[in-house]
C-alpha cells in the first residue's frame, strides 16, 4: 500500500514544514509495493550501454523478454513464468543481464536457467525493480 503525503504550508512554522518535508523524502525513498494488477506491463532496462533489454509481464502469469546487442540485433528472446507475492516478483527461468558485451561474448546468453526474485517498488517516479547485487544496480523501469 502506498501513501502519498501532501503538505499544506499555510500557518505552519518552519520546523513543522521541515519535519513534513523530511517525512515526504523518507516516504519517497522507501517506496512501496504495488498490487499484482499494477505489475503487469512492459519494463525497460535503465542506463544499459551494451544491451537493450525489455521484459513484458503479461496477465496470464507469463513474461516475455527481448534482449538486443549494441548493434540493435536481437540476441535473446525468451519467455517464462512469473508470480507476485508480498512485493516480490519471481521470474523463472531468467537470464541475469549485467549489460556485458554479448557481441564479444555470446556464450553468456546460454545461462537462462536461474530463478530471479526482485522487490518491485512503486514511487512517485514510477514502478521499477532492480536485479543487481547493489542498490540501484541493473534496474528496469515500467514504461507502460
């Protein structure tokens, strides 16, 4: 469940305004988990250089994925199953795209057997999930 906090600044002293702004920032940074219906849609990789990657999460519990190399050539097309529970999107099978050069190392694309569990966040900036090991690493943003 998401809470959007609206600040009304009339007749507030500066400390109350600062406290409200701090609360607003903390709420936006923490994000929240969307419901299952909000998960459905197309996601695109953010900031990738060597690949272009899209994941389409469909209503029927199936996801479709296309990865293009840096020459805009389709390098991987796959599909798998997805589930959503308590804010976690689980996709199997899954290819972990770390934006490596798949033109130089095409063998990387053969490793599609893993299971990926990601936390889906909904903020004022949109819905997204990240697959990297570090915060804000290898993220996908919902584009429709």
